C-alpha cells in the first residue's frame, strides 16, 4: 500500500527522521513506537505532506507521491488524525465532519457521515455540540471520524490513546479492528506499547529518528531484548 524508502525530514537544522524505510501491507495495522522525540509524529506529518522530505521516496499503490502536496495526498486516499486531534473546536461535531468530507462530492456526505456514526454511536448523540465541549474520548472519535470522511485507503493516527479513559481507548481500538476488516490500512503512533502490540500486525521502533527494529508484532513479542529495551515489558 505504501512504500517508504530512505525517508528523511528536518526542521531547520534539526534532523527529525533519518533514512527510514518501511513498507505498509494492505489491510494491516502497523504500530510506530518509540520514546518522545524519536521522530514518530514527524514521520506521520511528512507522509501526510505537512512536513517536507529532505531525502527519500514515497510510493502509494505504486505511484511516486514524493513531490505531491498534502491536499493531493488526501485526494489519493491518505488521511491523518494528528497528535492533539486539532479539531475545529468552535464548530459543531457535524460541521467538523463536513470539513473532512470537503474532498468528496457533496452527495457522498450523508453516507460517509452515517458510516462514521455507526462506528462511533456516541457522536450521533453529540452532532450539534461544539467540538471543544466534547470529552477527550469523544474528541478522539471525532478526529478519527473527520479523517474517515475523506474516504482514505491509508489512515494514520497519532497518539490514539493519549489522555483517554480506558473505556474510550477500547472503543477506539475496536473501531480500528473493524476498519482493518473492511480493508483499511492503518499506521498508528502509540505510547501504550502493550496495547498496540495486541492489535498491530507489524511494528516499527524508532530511536532518535532512526529505525532500530521492524518486523511482525508477533516477532516483537518474542524478542526479549526488544521488549526490555523499547517496549517497557519484562
């Protein structure tokens, strides 16, 4: 689905990601983990087109998208639910979903909205509420829902469980599993390594902007050096 070859990006003189190569298989969940400052969010923002690549190649479904901007990548089927959710807090839940659906024909809105609401029934009860008045869990559901309104084939989610109550985390993860079953490819940044290991098919571990391990999540769980050093498991 997505081939990342030798990806590097920087903020001025600060090198955020160096030489990352990663292939995302269709209809899988890939966990991207590492300590704060490892380059996880920078990787997602670079893949989405919001941070410029300084080196490397991106291929999405075989097409070189390295020079495409963020809007063009969304139109091709790449969506991001960013760190901090970045909702339009003074707009209603419904209007946030409308913003997400702007890249699709107006006639598609009702169908796409209803799909989001079937995934997150709680949002159906809050459609007229301002996004800023939602709980943290509801805001995360809305951020994911807004991304889904673009009809993505690749969904990237940054820090899905940060600051959420356990029940909200489970609802979000249940939604991811349903989306994978429907054929969506997901790239997930997550601090809760135990939780991501339970859902991910593949795993990539970053340290200081570089890949230190990648493979299947099953292999990660069986690697004692990896679990002790990077996954917080003993």
